[in-house]
C-alpha cells in the first residue's frame, strides 16, 4: 500500500502534502527535522491520509492534492471535518 498524506505544521499552520509506503515512519521524519522541505518548519501532525493500491495512483493523487483544485478540496475537507483553520 501507498499513502498520500497531509501534515500540518504546529509552528505556521501550513499544510504539507506527500506520499509514502510507510505511513507510521514518515511523519516522524518530518517532525524530527530530518526531512528536506519540512526541516525546521515542524513539528508536524498528520491530519489526513488516503490509501492507494499502487505507486502510480498515489503519485497521481498527490499531484492532484497539490493543484489549485486539490488544495481547495483538502482545505475544505479538513476545515469541515476536523475543525482546523488555516
């Protein structure tokens, strides 16, 4: 399984979208400042994820969630169902 996930920075409230095959380990990498883009911007909290059967589906979903329409979709979903702002 591959996972597309959204993490939220506790510092800035910004969202980070990525994909991984190890959903338990990846957020720990972000929060420990070992990730490239997320280094120094954490700690991060996992706020959303989707499971995909193969890497192609996960990459396509990640690209969609990073697009303008995808960002609106995920922000509305998080705001509506998780009561998060930002």
